[in-house]
């Protein structure tokens, strides 16, 4: 079959830059790469409870059968959305098929022509793709730089009257693992009458005594216009929900194309979400163990002198900057050869010169595993910088 020449050229450029993406095969390495922060994806209790719930509710069907506006709004949706809204102290929760769909649906439909979107420059691709589909104008502000943000707000307030301004950030950034000062961001939003939108994909299951997320941990849930909760990370399953007012939910049902024009999630998928949420309320020790591992990781990297190469983070995502696709892939391969599944994040996923090893921490990682993977990292980094001196003692 003939393949377009211009597409083949793009693939060749990726190969030449050592940046060609390939699907990974399953392995038995020690997990420092998945987003399964508290082990819910392999939790047998959740699996069994989901199966039993479907039997008890006589919901023995494999698919949703259609979009939620036609035939796909099965009864488990309402129970799950009510539970999620109550759990997150929100007026409403509307389930989407994925975090990508949620961000695409929200940003393509909610900000209107004449409105303004100001988003952190490191926001996720799904947010940026949704913004590209919006009729609103959009501008990025420097990462976690609220002086830059407020200057932009003031500048636009002087130029444009009566415009809605949406401020967009993440509570935990997926590539750096750092967090914004949400209290300060709320203060700026309220001062200027802006609508604050926070993606909590990497905070659910990680922050808060029962994994409710960073916004709620800080008691700011009533001051945020919309929260996007993604279930494919800490909850270990699939899907997402947009939290907000009843009016926001009604608006999304009517205008969010990624919600309207897609088949709903299967009853099994929605039941898994519901059981995972119920399980969160009993997993305080697991969440505490994850926090202990985050503290231990940060202490160990300090002891080994690795702190300067890491982005500052108190989340489950810890990124070591190792510039150059070839360099970072080499060290990732060395760690994998020693039994540790640590992934290299290459440009163009991150900017050139910001290539990194991304360590994802979990409640099921042992302190010994964390210490050893960092010891090996120290050895391999030293060897790459001083190849004639051998391994670091």
C-alpha cells in the first residue's frame, strides 16, 4: 500500500532526532513509570466489588448502546455522578469518556467568542487542543508566574470591556510534577472576576486525606468555576468528570460535542469508577504510604546530591532533567536493565533541552526500591559525565 511521501518524511525526521515514539510492551520491571499511584488498577477488591454490584443491580450488559442523549444513559451514571459530586463537595459532576474528552468538550464549548482564555504555558495537550477549538482568544502565561498572569489580565481589562476571562491551570503538572499556589490564584481570579478552571488529573488519589485532590485539600472548592477529575491515574480505571454548578452541567450536556456525539461508557466502566471512589474512603493508609514514599524520595535525592537536576516537586511525579534525547534514553535503558521501569520523556513532548527521566511514585514502591533506583541514577549520571573515571564510588 502506497504511503504519502510527506508523512514518511516526518517519520524519518523523528528517527533522525532519536525521537520516534513506539508502543511499549508489558514488562515485569519495578514500576516507576505508571500513573497508578495507589495501585487501584490492580486492586482485586475493586474488581470483585464491581462485578458484584453489576449482578446486584441486574445490569448485565456489555455496552452503553448509544450516546447518553439517546440510549446510553444507563442507571449507573446517575448514581456515580451523584456520589462523585458529594465526594468532591460540588453541585454537579458530569462524566466524560476520558480526561481528553472532558478537556476538549469544556474548552471548545464554554469560553465564547469575545471571551479570553489565559492558560499556564505547561498545560496538558488535551487542554491546549480544546482551546484551539474554542472561539475565544487565548494566551499563555509563564509557568506558575502569577505576576505575568495578572499583568495580562490588567492589560486586557484596559483594552476590552465586559469580556469573560478564564484562567486555566493544573493542580499537579504532568511533566514537572509541581503545583501552583492555588490560594493566590483564587485571590487573583476573585479580584478580577475571572473564571478559574483547574485540571486535577494527577491530584486525585494523591492529595487530601482520602485522595480528594489539592483544591479540596485546601478548602477552595467553592471558589473554582470548574474542576476536571480524571480517573485513569489515581483511580486506576478510565473516564473523567467535570465538577461545577448545575448550570455548567446542563450547558455541557447541550453544547459539549465530545459529550454529545460519542457512545457512553459501558455499565462496567462506570461501575468501576463508582467502586473506586467508594474504595478511596477506606484507603487512608495507602494514601499516607504514598506520601511517605514522596518524602523518602525527596530526602534520598538530597543525600545523593541529585536535587539540582530535579524539578522541585512534592507530588508523585518527580522529573530529573537530562538534556538530549540520546542521553536521557541511554540512562533510562540502563535503569531498565537493572530492573526499574523508568521512562525517558523526549522532545518534542517536552521542549528541546528539557528532556527528562520521569519517576512516578506509588504506594506499593518500597523504601528500598526508591533508595536503589536513585543510587543507580547517581552512578549512571556520574559515569555519563565522567566516562574515563568509571562508576561513582
